[in-house]
């Protein structure tokens, strides 16, 4: 997973929301089994409409969506991080630019009203600079939308989703790691660390880029390593950002400064610098103040002098393309289904769009089909193939175009940027695409 989680995958256990039925079953599982006595083990295994593996943002959103559709759901994953926070707490360095489509999903899941609005920042404008001084400028006003995106912390999303999952009817939280699965007697059997097995009509893999569910389902994934590492850190800025997100395509990689809500009354920004691996190592070795000076210089002091707000972290970048989005009784969502370069800030948005679509096709299925019916899974795969392919091509194309350091490529990319900036309809089409 690109933004690694602070929790471990080995623990077995459960949150204390437990049905009586499950308590009885647990007791029977811990009792010794006499091999001479014929026991129908399948009778002891509870079968859920959906088992979602992975309690990251995509997994929790999926589990909530299925539960709201009236299905019996188990959400499997290690214990959540503890989110003790005060209004003055520094910002998590894991920041997402959320597309309006993602916020609409959080709205339908009834979690968005519980997000702390003071920790969210609207993006009203975006300025993109090429390496020959050309600029592409988008704004919400020109696109006739209220905002281009909303910047928010992963921790805040996980906090509200964790609370909502704890209260959702029909949703059991299993604090355990997924170990293996098999399709047996028409259903899937999911084995968890600690020895428990749950039956499932549908298993949703939301367990990130290294998905164990995907591997267990025999779905292969092709990886392209970019040889770049995203250096991520938050800074205090000298000048107000006015809700503008900045991005520079440079010979040293793609540098983005995303606007954050003010910190202690002062403007703040989040850096995502997708740098060649060697340079990233050097940047991550710098003292925080030296890194701040380096970023100030790299961004032409657009927001004045920057000063550090916490430590920097590095995330090696890669692209992941899966052979199939579905398998028998399995559907992939989020980073388990695709990993794209973060230069467009769209990975999670793409994953949440998978969740929306999978919940919609499942909830809208014919009465005679169950949740893991191959027809439903094919519908999901068909509807997601194009948006995922398009996003992969766009982000990969841009990442590679700006990787090449020759004069022709430089002229092409900067000329293209200047052209897009002048052609209103093309620019609006690009914005509409980015808004999701
Ligand atoms: C530098 C950077 C910047 C980014 N910026 C943006 C952005 O601005 N906007 C955007 O939309 N996207 C962005 N992304 C992409 C985004 O981070 C990912 O797409 C997103 O985190 C994927 O979420 P997920 O829930 O699918 O997977 P993950 O966040 O990887 O979650 C997977 C979950 O599964 C659990 N898990 C793993 N193995 C098991 C197991 N065996 N059993 C049970 N549970 C398991 C993990 O503990 C975790 O909770 C960025 C990525 C990077 C690297």
C-alpha cells in the first residue's frame, strides 16, 4: 500500500460488537473436535453476503455501502489506528486531494457531515508549470463548480469511517488478517489469522497494492516501478495560498504544493515531490529546515519561505495493472485493483469510484442473483475497465513524458501545456474528467 498503515496484520481478535450467534459459534470452535464424531462443519460457518478484506478508506467505504444496502457484511482487517486529535494537532502527512465524486460517496454513506470541516481545505484554483516556464491554469469559477477538489487527511477519513462502521446495522468488524480463501460448494470460505473461517457469497479485495486476496484468487498483477519516490511533508508558508494547488514539472521530478487549512493561524501546505529515487534519498536525509529551504527554492518561493511542520516521508512509486478485476466470488477495489502514479492525485478517487460502482451493481441485482453471481461481477468489471484504463494511461503518459530529458520532448510537453491553456473547451473537458 502506498500510504502504509500503522497497524499490524498478525493480530487476531474482534471489536466487542458481537452477535450472540457468533459468540456461540466461537465457543464451539475453541472446543476440541473428536475425529470419530461426524460433524457438519459447514453448519458452524456463518455465510455473509459480502466479506470485505482491508479496512483502509476504500474497504471501510465498501463495507458501509453494502451494509446500507441491507446486506450482511463482515469487514476484515487489523485493528484501526487510534485517532486522538485536537484542533491544534499537526496535519497528517498522508493527504488526499478528494474529487467531488468521492465526497458525494462519503455523503451517501452519511459520513461526510461528521468530518471536521476545519481540517479540510477547498481547492479553488490549480496552477501547473512546465519546465520551460509555460503554465496551465484551472479555476473552479471557469469550470462552473464550487471547488476543484477538497484536500483532506487520511486519518480524518479513517476516523469517521471507523465510527460509522462500528454503528452500522448488519456490519461485523473482524479484527484479524486475511490468510487464505477458496471457493467451495458455490460460496467462498475465507480463513482469518487466529483460525476463524467465514463464508461469503462475495469477497471484496480492498487490501491494497500487495493484495493477498488477489493472489489467493489467482489474479496476476503486472508492476512497473517508476524509479521515483514521492517525498511527502507539510510546511508552514509565508504567503496565503488562497486555495491554490501548485504543481511544477521539472527535471528533478514533479513537485506539488497542496493547500492545507491554516495551522495556528498561519498558511500551510503539503508537499508531494515525485523525485528520481537517488534525489529522493538525498532529500529525505536533509534536516527539516534544509529540506524546507530546498523546497522553497524549487518552487521559486511562490509562497515565500517555507518552514517545516513535522517530518518528511518517502513512498516509492509504481504502477500496478491487474489481469482481471473479478474472479469466482471475488471483486477487486482500490489499490488491490490498480495503482497509478500520484501526479494527478487520483488513486483513492479511482478506488472510491470502484466502490460506488460495485455497491450499485450489487444492490441493483435481480432478485434471483446473489451478491457474487458471475453476471453481477462481469457488470462491475465492464463498467470499471474504461475509467481505470484511461486514468492509468493518462498518469503513466504524463509521468513518462516529463521523465525524458531531451529538447524535443521538452518542446512537445510545454507546447501542449500552452495549447491546452488557450483552448477553453479542451481545458473544461480536462477539468470535468479530473472532477470524476
Ligand atoms: C505520495 C502519494 C500521494 C497520493 N495522493 C493521492 C491523492 O491526492 N488523491 C488520491 O485519490 N489518491 C492519492 N494517492 C493514492 C492513495 O494513497 C491510494 O490509492 C489509497 O491509499 C488506496 O487506498 P486503499 O484503501 O485501496 O488501500 P490501502 O490504503 O493500501 O488499504 C489497504 C488496507 O488493507 C489492509 N490489509 C492489507 N493486507 C491485509 C490482510 N492480509 N488482511 C486484512 N487486511 C489487510 C491494510 O492494513 C489497509 O488497512 C496517493 C498515493 C501516494 C503514494
